[in-house]
């Protein structure tokens, strides 16, 4: 799936996830609008070009990167 296909699959909101613990690494993600960021959710990884399952409670987010 490419970024275009991710958009067609409704992963249209861009966010940056910052890890609360562990190595310092930001994830550049696309999520579906209305996603509950405190839950476990699916997101499109813009760097790795694939779907990730994110444990929402382990990250803080920038919603307007």
C-alpha cells in the first residue's frame, strides 16, 4: 500500500507519535478521522509504508504536524 492507497483506505489524518518510554523515535502516521488515540488502533506508517498496530497509551501525539 502506498500513501495514495492509504488515503483511499481513509487513513487521511496525519499525526506524529512520540514514544513515552524506550528509544527516542517519532512515528509519522496517518490515521482514520475519529480514531481513539487512547486505545489500540491501526495506523499507516508513512516511513515504513505499512500498517502498524499502535498501543495508544504509550505515546503522546502532535495532531497537526
